[in-house]
């Protein structure tokens, strides 16, 4: 992990309030595991004091570039969306423990499930799994048709299903509706998205190999502030904890209380 | 002798900069980023007799030029701090200031007695000002008589000098400071966070699960400066100042106000390298203003000027 300046190469609005930004800099040399994130200072002043944790959606080591994908919703991410190509960003990263792709091999089948702004880190994941010869099936959930993004990017790597809550695109309902319908066979499930979705997946596949990437409000991103702690399952005393930023954001299902 | 060195009760500081309690854990995360030996001292996370998980999340909320936190004194408890955290820090040549917290006076006494015996703990910081716990904490720091009592009890058992951390959430901070000085405290640290709240417009409820939280960051610096300016003229024990310090200029402002050393808190969350950066820049900023040694800056805003710094610049 390092703190360095990265240059914005491009910024594109790819769905309603969803932006994809390409960054270039030496920090990319340190990126490898899908599911890690960067912690960005969006302004040098105090308008927003804390950094913003943003998922890495694609790593291109050869060109020292990476893509980050975020939803412009709060003050910080709206400021980020106003940045222009050529602007420099103060970036801390890569942070967190991502998905382990090493335990899957040629012939294995990975089920990848994403919800909303949890979808981006799964794109680099499927890229790396497919590079290893792993077969991937993707199920993506969004609110509505205008919120759908990366459908084609995922479809390039394997079967891709989309659910929207209002039914304006793909299956009506949640990712779990799709999963009940298609009942895909899989060796390992990887998921990132809102906590209720992660909880539903944990309950749906209690005996499977499941990895969940959590979202949580963060302060420092390096494990010092104790803002993003969660309880452990099977901890009667309740003193044990994991920090989403440094112990996660990816956890094995059943490890932490969702 | 370095132009930044300062001697305070129990503390032989190579420079006046230290990370503030609760903003640096027990140093492990930062030890991966830089050599902790550059720091003047380290104020470790508050330690209670028993382990504490702290408050439910969300525990932080950003504010204009600051942040609210309601962590709730999460820590592994006295036993683990003694057996795991302090030995880890003993590998560094940095004096440790152990922040001591509790719900009852007996808790403070128990933790103070044991933790002050650790070889690398050179001073205690008595946390009678945490706004995020239901019992203890701030309740001890807002009443001069109670503050006197807990300070005196801890002084009786502590093997190292005792600094007491003041709450800004009081009507008359000097009254509390003087009571603590009378009780035998060796120094003061100030200020802890200001009690605050933010409300989510979507849910209509406070953002923090705890409801209220402690405000820190640049937003509170003027409050801290005013309080240190006032208290440093009333007491004769030294003050370690804190509240929104981000830069070497901020450090000098604190020293001018009357602090003898300065702790950096929230800024560690924004830039984990902020302490070494400030330590590097401080001599230049100080020389620019015409001072040769950091001690010349202390209380400059109110002391009778024996010589005018600018004429020497």
C-alpha cells in the first residue's frame, strides 16, 4: 500500500449516476487481487475531510492503468464525478484483501453475483478467473433499466443474467429470483452488493463455498479508526471483531455477522 | 540537542509531535507505513479493564471540515494491551502515553496501576472526557469535584506522571483544569471531542447508531486554541494540545496558544503519513518565524515578549 498521485485519463457516465474513471500511476504496480479498493481524497480542502473508498473494477498493469467505478451520490462522489481528464488525485491503495482466485482451477465453475454498486469489483474478478480457465456465470441485480451497467462486459466472459427490482430489464425482482429460476451448478460463489443481498445468498447456500465482499462506512481505510468493524458469528461474548477495511472487504460466508 | 526536543513530566520528547489517542490504534497499522521512531511519543488507544466492542455502526459521519465518531472505546482490554500491544511497541524508542478509561473510579485505578508499570509507558492520559460511553468518560470530566477525585485516586497508584484529558463540553474549563491540578496531575491534554450530531434527511434519524458523537478535525481547532490560551495562563502544569492539527503551522499555533507539545488526531485518518510530514516541516516553519528552539514558541500569544522574534529573522 502506498499514497501516490494518479492521473485521470478518462471519466465516463455509464449508467444513471454511475461513473467509470480510468487512472494512471505507479500505484497500479501494487494492484493484483480483484476486490481491493482505493481510498481517494476528492478535494485538498476541507469540504470533504475523509477519503472515499472506491472499488477497482479493472487492472491493466502493462499500461499502469486501472479503472474505478462508483456511484455519484454523496458530496464526495459528486465532487469526484466533476473531475476532468488530466486532473490528479491523491490516492491511497490498494487496500483490503480481495477475492482469492488461486483456489479455483481449470474446469471449476464460479457463480458471480453482484448488486448495484457492488458489481464493479466482480468485473476484474471474472477476468482473472477466466484467465485461469474457470467457467463463470454472472447474475447482476439493479433497481431499474437505467441503472444497469457492465452487462456486455460480463457477457463477454460467460452467461450473464440481470434482475431489476421494477422489472424494466431482465428478470423482475432480485438476484435470488434469477438464481431460483436458473439453479446454476457451481464450485464457488463470489458476491458483492448490499448487505441484505449477501445475507440472502448466505442463507440460500449454507453448505457451499461462498465469499462475500462487504460495504461499510469507512474512516481511515487502514484499520486505525475502528469505524468499519463487524461482529463475528459464533462469538458468544461478542468482543471479537473484524475490520472490513483491512480484514475484508471479502469474507467467507459465515465468518462475520451481516 | 535538537531544536525540537522538549522535556515534560515523564516524557523526554525528541520532538513535540505525537499521534492522539484513538487515532492511531496501538501503532501496528502505521508501523507498516513508516518508522515509528520518528515520533515524539505515541498516545495509544484508550484501554479499559475489560475488553470492549464499542458501539454499533455507523460509528463515523463526516461533517464540514471534520468528522463525528462514536466508536465507544473499543479495545481488547487491559490484559491483552499489556501482553500483546505494549510489547509490540517496546521495539521502538518512543515513549508511550497510555490512555486510561473506565466506568467507575475503581476501573481507572485498576488500569492505571497495572498499565503504568509497563516499562515503555512513560505517562498516563486519564480519559475523563470520552463523550461516547454511557457511564464514566465525560461524566468524570464535567464536574470539578469528580474530576479532582478520580485524578487524585489515579495519582496515588500510578508509577508514572499523570496527564488528564479535558472535555470541551463544559461551561468553565479553567475551573475543571484547576481542580485537576490541585489533585496532583502532572499535565493536561486538551481538547477531547465536542459533542455533536448529524441527521440523515432520508431516514429522518441521526446518522450515528449512537445518536451523538464526538466532533473532531479542523472544525474544532479554534475552540481548542481558545481553551488552551485560557487554561495555560491559569495552571502551572504543561499542556499537550490537540484538535484539528493538520500541518506544522497548526502545531505552531497550538504552541503559541500555550501548549508544550501537540497531538495529531483525525488527520492520521486522512493522510496516514501526516505525523512524519509535520515533524519534517516543523523546523523550517519555526525558523521562518525566527525561533531557534521550539520551547521559545510556547505561550508566545500571551507571554511578555522578552525579545521580538521577527527582529532576529
